[in-house]
């Protein structure tokens, strides 16, 4: 018989039924919960086998935040990169405009003034106390002094332009010292001429000629191929090489800026476009206004930056390659012409010294050939005749177009000038190959034509009789009287004026294009930063409502 042990009050029937439904087992088997009622309760334990749940990384909010962060980093990197490149390009352009170009112009003009100084010194010696000449000694001395002051100004300008180049400054200081020695010798020569000179033009005494040979040796060196002039020309060539190097670096920097805008801009537009597509697929909204505005700002950054920098590159090319290269060739033609004009006066001063006169003739021919080199030139007269033939050919083409009613600025073209046969390596040949501005071809032809006219006057001088005092006086007047239109000096002045007209045309374009290039690239040294902030801000504004839907 079994007994039931009752140790407490009986449980209500409802509770008993619930327990029976949810727990099963015997005294020999542990009860188990019904699976439908099983519940997982997170616990904290040090047991290494228990793992806590983690938030999923691939959720939409996390993807949006990651994309926004990546685009923000890309935008800031783009701003930093392009502003750095633009700053480098702007600095190089400023170096060309502010240092290299002025140093080249100053040293080249110094060479011209130096040759012109010596020409006027020789003109003063040609007078030789003769009171019957058209240009008295004092007038030539005054012109010499004018050129001396201009040469001093060129040296000061070159010193300022070369302030950052110690090697060039050292060479310039050597030129300045030698120039001082030349001036001192020229003063002694003029003093001896005033004291020992005679009364007949063109017959300087031996002592005066010896003094002048001392000045000539300082100017050209003992062998005629060195001295002060060579040092100044070498300095000018160094400055020209420096501007070529800086200009090449500036052009490379501008191309790097354009490439940076293209690469970063396309990456930025691609990222914003991909984010727009992602939002469309997840939220089924066609356009996100904030992202659309950010894309427009990125488009302004990309297209505006590339176009603006391309304009800067074009302006810089106009300033350096089109304008300054022509200015350099033309100023060299001017300096070389001044040397030829001085050689003409030296030839007359040494007319009865055959050996020295032959050396001067060679110097004249070398200088003239460097202005406009041709294939055939065995002597000054042969060179003058060859150039005259070329000038006549161009003049005939011009006259034909004028008869056909062609506009004045189209009667001579760049193709005509290059077809004329001038060596492209000579000074005028380089200009003929670089005709780029309206009206430049006509002005360049006029410079060439006036140069030919001057050479014709030189040929006349070399054929004048130089035997009697009257004949020498007439030759001196023909050589030195710039006020009479038919003389050699008058023709030379017309030639230099024609060169100045072409130089001024190119200088006008240089002075307008170079600041434009600096301005076009300069704006991109700061504008990318506010554009970057705008892109990031608009993107955040566009994403914020979508992220808010998950809170």
C-alpha cells in the first residue's frame, strides 16, 4: 500500500496543468523545455566558448558613412594636390616674368649700348679736330656719354634681376669691373685726341690710334674674340638658357596641374555618381538633391580647373614662345647691327692700316651674317649684294599683292619670310620663323628691308675714295651724319627704329599675356579649398536624411 505524503497545500489545478504542458520527465530524467517556448537569453561569461553578437558591418548606414569618408578624403587630397601644383607653376611663371626675362633684356641691351658707345667714341676720333664736319666731336662725345649712362642702368637692372643667382652675380660683377676699365681707357683716348689730334677728319695720329687699340683690346680681347663684349654676351646666353629652363619647368608644372584636375576630378565624379546609384537602388529615389549639388560643384572643380589652367598654359606659351623669343631674336639683331655699324666706323678710322682694316672687315661680316645669314658671302660687298637680291624678291611679292588689292597687313606673310632663304639660326631668321601676331610679318619685313638699305649705304661708303682731306671729310660725314637721310648713320637709325617697332609689338603681347597666365593659374592656388568644403558639405547634407531613417 502506498502512501501519499502531503507536505503542504495542494497546487491549483491551473498551475499544475501549465507545468505539465511545459515540463516533462521523471525522477530519473531531467525535464526539458518545449522548443516552442525556448528563449535565448544573452549572458556574460568568461567562458571562451561563449561569443557575443556583433553589429553587421555591411548595413546601409555603415556603407553610406564609409563612402562619405572616402569621398571626403579624396576631395581634400585633390584640393591639396592641385593647389600645390598650381602654386609651383605660378612661382615658375613669376620667376620668368620677374627675374629671367628682365635679366636677359638688361644684358642684351647692355651689349647694344656697349657697341654703340664704342661707335660714338670712334666717331669722335674720326673728327680729329676738323671743324668742317657735319657732326662735331662734342656731339659724338655727348652720344657716347648717353650710351654710357644707359649701359650703367642696364647693369643695375641686371644686378637686381640676378639677385638670387650668386654665380651669375659674380660674373656680372666681373663685367662691371671690366666695363669700368674700358670707360677709363676711353676717357684717356678722348683726352689724348683732344690734346694731340690734328685738323683733318679721318687722320687720327698714331698716339690716338694706340690709345684706342687699348680700349678695343679691353672690349674684344687681344685676339678679337674675347674681352668685355664676349663676357657680356656669355652672361646674356646664360640668362637666356636660364629662362628656357625655367619656362620648360613652368610648362611642365601647368601640364601637371591639368592632369591633376582631370584625374582627381574624374575620380571624384565617379565616386559621387556611384553613391547616387547606390542611394537609388536602396531607397528608390531618382535624385538626391544634396549629392546632385555636390556633383555640380565637383564638375566646376574639374572642368573649371582644367580649362582655367589650359588658358594659363596658352597665355604662358604666347608670352614666352611667341612674344619673348621674338623679342630676344630682335634685340640680338639690334645689338649685332650696332656692332656692324661700329665696325663700319672702325674700318674708316683704320682705312690706311690694311692689316687692322681686314680684321675689322671680318668682324663686320661675321656680325652682319649673324643678323641674316645666307649661303654665299665672301666679303662685305658680296654679302650686301646677296641680301639686296633677297629683299628685292620679297618686295616684288609685296608689290604684286598690293596691286591685287590685298590688305596692307597681308601683303607679306610668314611663309614669304621663311621662303626668302634667310638662315633660320640667324637673328632675323629666328624671327621670320616665329611670326605669330597680326601685323608682325609686315613689321618684320620692314626691319629686313631697312637692314638691306643700311647695308647698301655701307657698300657706298666702302667704295668712296679716301685719298684727299676733302674725300675723307665727305666719308666721315656720310658715316656719322644721322640727320641727313641718304647717309649710313641715318639708314642705321631707321633700321633700329624698325626693329623697335617689331620688339614693341611683341612686348605688348608679352606684357598682357604673362600677367594673364599668372592670374589664370593663381586662382587655383586657393579656390580648390572652398570648393572641396562645398562638395563635402553638400554630400553630408544629402546623406543626412537617409541616415536619419535608421535611428
